[in-house]
C-alpha cells in the first residue's frame, strides 16, 4: 500500500493537472480519444470560490487526432464538492462561448472551437448509477433520422457540446479499464480512516511498467508528504465547512419562509370561506368586517 494526497482537494487536483503529461493521460482516458498534446489555458476562474460555492474550473486546449487528422478542441474541466446549481455551470459556459480566444477561422467566417465539458462531481446525480456518463448530441432531420452527410460541421459543432459527468461517490474501486485506473486515484472509498486528506492505494493493482500511471501515483505521493499541501488542505476543509454551514442556514431559512407562506395561505383561505358564509347569511360588508375584526377594504377585496 502507498499513501497519496487526495485529489478531491483543489490544491492537490490543480497540482496534478499542472503536469501536462498527466493531464493528457487523464483527459485521454475520459474522452476516449488520442490526445496529441494538451495545454492549460489561464483565465480568471481557475481555483476560485465563485459566490461562496466550491467550484474549481480549469480550461485546456487539446490537439486531438481522429481519422488521421488533428484538430484543436476546448476541454472545460469543472470539479465541485457540492451539489452546485446547474445555472452556475451554464453561466460559465456562456462566458467561454463568447470569449474571442475560443474562436477558430472557418472557410467563410469565425466559429467557436468544439468544446467538451467534463464535470468531476463530489456528489451523486439523481438516481444515475453509472459512475461516468457521456452526453452526446446527434443531428436529426424532420423524420428523426440521424443526419450523417456533412457532419461534423464547424457551425453545428460551435453551437453544441459534449459532456462527460463523473460521479466520484459512485466509483467502485475497479481498475479494469484505462479510465478505471485513472479515476481510481479519486476513489473516496480509499480514504485513510484517520485522515480524509489521504488515500491508501494498493500499487500492486497497477502495471509497474505503465509509466503514465506511475507518474500520477508518484506526483500524488509527493504531495502527501508535503507540509504546505497539508496546510492548504486544512484550509479547504475550513472553507468547505463554512459553505456547508451556510447552506444549512439557507435551507432552514427557506423552510421557515415556506412554512410561513403556507400558514398565510391557509389563513387567507379560511378568511375567504368565513366571508363567503357570512355573505350567504346576508350580512353587510360593514357587519362582516366588525364580526371578523378586519378592515372593510379587505372584505371588499
């Protein structure tokens, strides 16, 4: 067994993906594509807590080889501990689509580069049991038949994107496929019992001649022994607890507001019923207002 730093922590994950060779290994396994090269694209959203939500975003420009041809694509990698609102992801994607740096020149005009969204989630997504799911978009005609002629097309590709969703809590400890091997270092079931910042990995499950996987393990092993990484992980734990406590307070407040609203609606319904009964008894609005102890304007309303 070897001990590695837990890459669910932002500081460790960023350190892991800073290595272009490791980033290419992980992204190649996720996309199931031959990625020739990958480069992290700096921007203002990397490793920030947006509006108090723990979401880490890293952009990559990747050269992918398909059918003997190479093309540039964008890979937007987003990692979240919490069940973050979908709206925040969509807002970020809109910014990326509008960024001139993410454009390429087509035969007649400018198009957005093809984009793949990768979500590494520290929470489950509904009742989906598969740890990794792929969301792809086909092109259909009026009769719902898949259109293949002329596809792919830069205009179509600039308007749609593929998504890959990884549910980290549903990783099952398997190391059969290449993707299993790569994601195994995120498997939280391997957490050290006394320290959630560390994972215990059985290195006998990996081929010692697999230079790419050994590089990942070596980098995470080094991070586990580094005092500065431990300090920053402790800081992340504090921030995470603040966010959880804040969300708990928001849920309690929303529940109290919902209860008050329900009580007001019940009171209003009862008041309407009482007024209707008194009207059926031929009482005047003035008499009803006096009987119920409310303003006559409310009666008329």
